[in-house]
C-alpha cells in the first residue's frame, strides 16, 4: 500500500503511511493529495482496483497538515 500513487497526469496523490491495526479495522492508510477531488479518486481507486482484498472501507479526514 505504501507504494500506491497516482499514475494519471495532473493528479498528485500518494499513500504516505500505512500500518496494520487490531480491532475494528485492519489497516490505516494516510494519503496526501492536492485537491479535495483527489480524495474521491483515491477512495474509488482502492474500492475498485483493490476490491478483491477489501470487504469494507471507512474514510476519516484530518485537517492538520503537519501532525507529528
């Protein structure tokens, strides 16, 4: 997952962090992107291209760009 990034011209999104977790979720992924529309593309990409590995998704947004 950490290697995922856009391959389409004009899109600048990429996965910046991924870690397994225990409990209600199995994986947390952090992404960076330029435009809010890119978030839709990231989610759609994961839900379609990785659908054989994903049963369910939940999207949470953070607004602090430089969180430690």
